C-alpha cells in the first residue's frame, strides 16, 4: 500500500444508526426458513416492467471507500451488505482500510431479475472507482511493472461465514507477477501469491476444484522431499504455477485468463452466482434469510500477509464469543493470507499472552512477536467496540509491520456470551437496559435452559478439545454430514465427528446434536457455525485419530465406532464416553439480571401451562406468574385413578356416575391443593374436562378385565359401551363443554374439588386463592351460561360448608371461530378469555394438527402458508379472529381478562402479535417461560419483530 489513510471524522449520523437492524416481515423470513421457494421462482427470470428499467438507470450501483472516507456507511447495510457497509464505516472513521468499492445488493437483485445481466452504467462506475483505488494505492490494475492487485469479496446483509467465496490476488498474470516480484523485492512472495490466485480463481470462478491443485502441490513437495509449504522457494512456486496453468488448460480446453479485466468480470459474476449455490441456499434456509436480499460484491486493494515473517493475518474478537468475558481474544498466522486462518488448515497462534498461557501454547503470541502492531490493533478494536457499542469480530492483515483492517462486524456469540456482553455493556454505560434486552434472540435462550452435565457425575473423559460452543450433547457418532442427516431423520441423536468441517457439512451440522472436530481453533468453521446454530461444539481435539474409511476414531486406547454413544461438553471441551447424568439449569448471574430487566420492560404477564407439581415448580423457578392452563384430564390418566374414571364413563346412569365421581373428587382436590400451594396466590386457570371420553377407555383385553373386575360390569357390556362412544371425528365430537352439558355432574365434581382445595389452601397460606375456571370449546353464550351455573352452585355449596368466602372467575377458551365472532355475548357471561390457539388454528383452517404433517411442509414450501401455523400463529387468519374476539369481548366487558394458552404462547413471533392486540398475558410450557418473558419485553419495546440477522 503506497499511501496512508488520512484520519477523518465519521459522518455525525453514522453512530446513532449504526446498530439498527434491517426490518423485515417475520412472515417473509419464515417462508425461507422452511424451504426455498424464492430460489425456484427466480429460476424463471421475467423481463422487468419498463418503469423498473427507468428507475434502474437513476440508481448508483458502486460505492467507493478508502483513504479516510467512503460514500457508504454502516447504516447502508441493506444496500452494501454487512461487509461493505462496515468497510465504509471503518474508512470514515479514518482506520487503515485498503481502498476499494462495493457493488450493491441491488445489482444482485437486478442480475437475477434480468437473465443474469448487469444494469447499464455499472461498468462505467466500476471504471471510475477502480481508477480511484489506483490513485490511492499508487499502482495500476494490469500494469506490468507496478500492478494493483485486488480481492473480490462477497458480502450479504446478514453475515454468512464461509458461504460465499472470496478471490484474492486478482490481477496477477504471467507479466504482472514479474512486476510484483521486482517491486516487492520478493520473488517467492510474488509466485506464492500467483499460485494462490490461480487455485482460488479456478476453484471459485472456473469450476476447477481445488483438489486438482492440492495434488500437484503434494507431488511437488514429495519430489523435493519436504513437507511444509514454507520449505518451497521461488523456483518451486514458479514451476507449480506452470503446472497449475497446464492443469486448467487440460480441464477447460482453454488457458487460464490472463487479462485482469476478464479476471475481474469473472470474479464478480462468480460472487453473484454463488448467492444461488447450494451452500448459500442451505445456510439461508436454516437462518431464515430471504433469497431476495442479495449479496454485494466488494473489490478491494490487496494487502499482503504473506510477505515474510513481519507479515501476518488474523481474526479477533473484542470479547470472548463463547463466554462473553471482556477479554480480547484472537488468533493469527505469520506469513499467510487470510483464507489460511478461516479454513483451519494451519493451527493458528494466539494474539494475547494471556490466552496463550491459558491454553498452554508454546508458539509466540502476537503481543510478543509484533508488540507495536498488537497495541495498535487493540486500540482500533476498542474504538470499534465503543463506536458500534457491540462486541466486534474483526479480520486484519499485517503487511511488513503495517496493520490493515479488512473486516469488522458484530460478532456471533453463544446465548450465554450474548447475555453477559449485554449486561456488562449496560454496566459500562455503553447501552441502555432496553437495548440489552432487545439484543438477545429469545429463541436462543433455549441453549441455556437445558440440562448440563452433572459435575459430580462419574464420567470417562477420553479427550479434551476447545470449548467452542457451550452446552452438552450426547448422541451416536457419525463421521459424515450425510449420515448425520439420515440418522437424525430416523430420530436418532447424533454427534457429527470430523477432522474439520467445511461449508458442505452445514446440513449435517444442523441435523446433529453436537459437533466434534480434531482440528481447528475456536474461530474455525465448525466453531463459528456451531455457535450460530446453537449446537454444542468441541473443536481441535487433537488427540482424536479419525479414520473416515474405517468409520472409526481412536483416542489413546479407546476406539469409538460409528453408532457408539459419546457426550461432548462444549463448555469445557470434554469428550466423554457414553451418556452423562445432567443437572437442571438456573436463571442466575447475568441471565437473572437480564430477565429482571425484561420483567421491568414488559407489559404482558407470563404464565405457564402446567398440571403437575413438578412442572408448576419448574415454571415458578423460571419466573412464571401463574398458571394459564391446567388441563385437568391429564390428572385422570394416572394409573391409580384411571379405574375410577373408567367406572364413571361406563356407568349406566347418573347415580352410577356420581358414585364413581365421588371416588375421583378427593384425588382431584389433592391435585389442586398442591398446585395452589406452589403458586402461592398467583392466578391458576383450571380447564375442565376437555377430551372425548373415548380416550379414557380400556384399550387391551387386560384393561377390560381390570375394569370388569373393578366395576362388576361384564366385558360384553363394556365393549358395547366402548363402541357407543367411538366417534368418526373426535376432534369435532362430544368433547369440551359438550361433555359438561350432557353430564353436568362431571363439571360439578371438578368445581367442588377446585373450591374445596381453594378454601383449604387459603386457610393454610392465610392469603386468598382465586381460581379461574375455564370452560373449554364453548361456541355459544348458552353453553357458558349453563356451565357457569354449575360452577356457581358448587361454589355456593362449598362456601356454606366451609364458612369461607371464595372469589373466583369463570371464563372460557376461545377455540372455535363462532366463539370469536360471538365474543360480545359470550363476554357478558364469561369473565376472561383464553385463546386456545391450537384448536382455534385447527378449526379456523380446518386442518387437523395430527394429520397435517404430510402436507403442511408442502404448503409452506409452495408459499401458500408463511409457516407451520401450529408453531407460529397464522396472524392473518387466526389472528384476525383473535382481534375480533378481543374487540367484541371488551365491548361487553371492559375489564375482560385476555390470554393465550396454545402452543403459540411460547413462540416469539406469536408473542409479538399478542402484544399488538393487547392481551394481558401469554401462557406457555415451563421451559419456554424465560423465552416468553424476554419476547414479551421486546414486543413491548419494539412493537414489530425485527428479522434475525443470522
Ligand atoms: P469471508 O466472508 O468468508 O470472511 P472475506 O471476504 O472476509 O471472506 O475474505 C476472507 C479473507 O481473505 C479475509 O479474512 C482476509 O484475510 C482475506 N482478504 C480479503 N480481502 C483482502 C485484501 N484486500 N487484502 C488481503 N487479504 C484479504
Ligand atoms: Mg471475512
Ligand atoms: Mg382445545
């Protein structure tokens, strides 16, 4: 690099907008999350409407950066991609960034919309931008004596590590390589760069795989009797370059392109082309990135980390991406180019002395070997972190002692690290509590809500690698991404074991419960991708000897074959034989702090769906503020009770039923006593019996015998009754309040059990217990009225008997479209609504949840539904019914209590919707409670759910 970058003040606005994430409709991203219809659509390009063409001419396609200024800024991420926007921002900050330019994501969109052609005017803009780079660097693209070399780098809006291919050293040919040799005074370096370029360009642009070249290199080293690349001299590389070119000609039938302009054109097309390669598509599908976001292309002057021992290349994190500790962390390689670090080919050295000592490495750290450069790097990283107000992941190169910044971005991190960093940054006054709360992806908390290995458990540790992505996972060993996918498809938990991973393994990594590699640091592909996916990962377990052909790994005296079970602990780096007992997670430390802030910021309450004391206890521990759904039928299934339940169902008349119900009453009362105790005065919503009675009937001959014995009814009569109860379509059959209408004595018993329990616990706790009794599957006002009468009578009776005053609510589930529509008159009777969105989705869409799997995927893939409506609320249809019910219900009763208790109550996107329509609470399974607390806070802060930035 000839000229120094002039320091220049950043555009004043850049700072505030820097961290704003691009908004995208959650619906849009979900389409892609499930399948890739957009890609299919794009395959048939249509010519653009004339208006679009006219608009296209006015647009700017190329944005320059470097030399202390830039036409772009961090806020222009959608247009320039993440990499381009941040290169511009760093330039504006006056940091040493090699000059270059960014071809916008709009060109990518144009390219795919227009039969893979470019917009008019783009070429001229590229020419001008390239001339500017030449001027800054003081070299000319294609010049024989003083050639400018560039890298061509992709960069989408959301970072996609390893997905898109970068070409380095572009502009080299048989002539310019000599110029580079002379000008640098280092012939070896020039030819090393040239051979790298031929290999990368051939692989990425020309489709001649890298293995062709690796083979030539290996043979050459063998002939020469050396094992390291560094043992090869200029003459070796020159000869290898010749062999590389011959190989390309042999494969393609034409020579390797020599004209730098052609090279540039080809590389740009390859970047745009790679947006639609399978790797990129898979990554987008997993991370929910829409295909129409497109990628930008960055063309940037090369700086060289392979110019001898004062040159290097590396990556760094301003904080530890695994734990979140506020300690600078990074890896570098001397005399190497960037791709060597990311690819994990050579084991990198540590940047800081502290880290080096921590892992006991003998190789010198950058802090020792390049002290001054190290200190400058630290200064810049601190500045970037303060500027972006977030942990940064940066890439840099040192060329003969001079530091160059090649990339910065908000670093990927584990959920644990994300929380620690957010909480620490609030303490450092870098961000507000609300920002901290919005920075954590609610779904990612899942990583922290799972059991971890019990430290007291006995375990056989067979190897130790790096703690690359936390959490523990047990599964059967497979050595291939494809096997991982197949085995996981059969429902088997697998651990994917590889020497190292590459982008081709993404699908297998996704399918695996955990990932284990023998090679690579904590910034290797495996580690970065695993953290992004929330998969536990142990990387660089050097003691493993992996034999792909034999499908076996050995470590010391142990042999682990495909299918053997191991456990990996990504928090400690341990590789353990077999499975390990685990302990329950806790919301302590920073996690607890963040959740407190979320609680301060949210409006909606969070309850849980629980019927057992265990679940209720767990949910309380996770911060549930009551029970939103206690399904009483679950209490009927217990082995000790089912006989009495069956007796009740099979009774010939009311008197018989009441005799059986009298047996059930004390057990049911005891259930409620326990729940009321655990919830200690918090609201508890109890739903009365809901499923069709048929579900409780004996199934096997032995069952029938047992019931016959217990009830004295003969088997023939029992079987006859069983056939009577059978229904063609039980989901729409005799269930919910319809049972209460036919057999009011069942609901009367349940009401009595609730009130007796409430009276007892209220006395015991010396505080009021206010049960909320929920009548299921109501369609009409009359149903609810009749059931309410039954409940009220029981309440009156219990109050009289116990001499206690009881308050309670009677309400209903809204799970039928009719109920939503007639909400006004239903709310005249009911004091609360709880949206039973599982059934409401079934009844609104007319789709049975149990049978939908076979075609729902197809519906989502074809873009008919934006997502599986049973996991994420169909806000357009089911959501509109909910909105109607809210409105009409509140017309009748201003203080109508509103909640949701379907599966959706734990889904962040659905929670946003619940906030929008003004529900009072969401209720979800115990393990989702923290997720819901966080999502509810974010919904209160943001209103719209932002697209996740992968
Ligand atoms: P990725 O998105 O996969 O990280 P990059 O575009 O960042 O790909 O390129 C990978 C590596 O190539 C970078 O980390 C950097 O070390 C190296 N590189 C890219 N551009 C240049 C350049 N202009 N000069 C020197 N090295 C570069
Ligand atoms: Mg990079
Ligand atoms: Mg229901």
